[in-house]
C-alpha cells in the first residue's frame, strides 16, 4: 500500500520458500509417522529412527518414536517371557488342561498331559470328543463354571476316573471355557483300599469272635453225644441225624474261620523290603518256578525284554507273588484254547514309568466285570476266594504303583503293573 515494491520482490521469494519448506516438513513428518504406525501394526519394535542425521525439526519426533518403540519392546518381551513360563508350567503339570470357545466349540489349546491322558494327539473341536467318549463329552458340556465333577474316561480297553474342574473367561467379545482334567484313579484306589482294610479288620474280628465258640461247642456236643449214644434207643435214627447236624455246624463254622483268616492276610502286608533287581532275573525266577506247570499243560510262555539292563526297586518276594497270581489266572483263562499262549514283557512307558505286562489269549472278560475284579470277595471262579487280585492291588499300591487290566471277550486279557 505504501508502494515499497522493492521489499515486496525480496519478501515474496522468502515467503514462498518458507511455505514450501513447511510443506516438505509436513510431508516428511507424515512419512515418518507412517513408518512408525507400520512398525506398530506389524509389531516390528526393532526398527530404529536415526535421530543424529535427521533434520533438526524432526529430531524430537524421531526420538519420541524410538522411546515408544523401546517401551513396546520391553512390554512385548515381558509378555513373551510370561507366556513361555506359563507354557512350560502347564506342560510340566500332571493335570490335563483344555481351553475351547464356548459358542463354536473350537479348541484353542490343550497341553501334553491331556493328550497323554486321553490318548489323543489333537482335538479340533470339543464336539469331536463325542465320537471317542460320549459320556465324558456330556459331563464336560454339563459342567458349569466353578463346579467340579468326577467322571469316567473310557478308552479302547480301559477306563480312568477323572476329576473335572471348569472355569470361564471372556476376551475380544468371545467366551472361552477352561477345563482341568485330574487323574484321581490312584487317590480313589488308595481311599478305597483303606476303607476295605478297615472293613476287613472289623469283619474278620467279629466273625472269628462269633464263630470260634460255635465250632468249639459243636465239637463238645459231638463228643458228649458219642459218650451217651449207647444208653439211648435210636430205632428212628434220630441220633444219626443229630450227629450229622452237629458235623455240619462244625464244618461250616470251621469254613467261616478259615475264610476270615484268609482275608485277614490282606491287612498283614504293611512294609516293604526294597532292593534293586534286574527285571530279567525276576522273569527268570518266575519262568523257573512255573515251567513244570506250563509244560504239563502244554502252554507257551513268551518273554519280551528289549532292555536287558532294566531294573526295579521292589520287594522281590511280594512282586513275585503278584506275578505268580497273574500267571496262574492266565493259565486258568486259556485252558480251553487249543493254542494257549502267555506273553510276559517289560518296558519303559512314555511317562518314564516301568511297566510289566502279562497277556494271554484266553476268553477275555466282559466290560462290566473289569471294575469289579480288584474288589475283595469278588471272584469269577466257582471256588475262588476273591483275594488274589485284591492282594496284587495292595502290593502294587505299597510300591506306589498301580495295576490295571485290559480285556476283550474272545481275544484275551492283559494286566499291566506300573511301577
């Protein structure tokens, strides 16, 4: 307005330069911001923005980006470390853990313990479990978060008692259910064994106290009857009937006493004389002992021991008794087979425990008997006492091991001793 055109010609290029410089700075800052956003998006927190050689105006921006990246890197490292710790802990525990999305049933994660327990390498959805074990699947579906339930897991030839525990959590708008599977077979077996021991102790005490006087009194009555028989007129044969009745009372009372004494043996074994022995020696002693019976009955006993250096820390006498009982049972089971065979083997299982297996090609057992054969008093034999397998189970529990059975009707039976 004052017509100072000289100054105008000087100012205009400067203003244009300033505007262009500001535009270039804005574009450069926008490009830098784009790179930073990209690094955050792809979680590439290793990217470093050069502060030293950057324009002065961009140096604070780059410095801020580097500080944010460093913070993200520390947080990510901490989360990764925590995740790795959690993964390792969950793989080490014996409890099986399964997580799945409640709406779709999609399995998000399952640990190795569960895979071993359920004998499955992979589950895509929780619903695929229904084809393998419908009962267990229904128990899981019915289990409410925060609740516990004891269920049975059924495999091809065996079953397992499992304590199910459930919880739920929500993330990203989805609800997930977390199930813990704890094998309680051993705990239940121990509790059951102690209950049986208490019952047997009381029962044998009461039977012996009650029956012993009856047996003694029957013996006395018979003796008195024989002394006075000559003074009676026994044309009707009443004295013979009386003597027969007394003999029957005496015989049955003595049978009850013997029965009680037999079951008292279940409570006698409480301590072990442990020593380290080779499994090959254990098998050799058993074979030498059973050889005459096997040859007499024309039974083939095959032993399989790939690791001849395999050892066990056991009470030899008691474990030999368990093996003898199982082999004798196997001999009984294959008596009607035209080609009788027993296979005795030992190996180290995937859980690093040593297993001895006694298998036969006998008639096998129906599924409803498998849960009963270790119960005292129960026997599938006409003249069996029901003590053999109960004693075997107690001996294995004293060794902090277990015994279980697999059987298929018409194919055979296998007992597994796990130490």
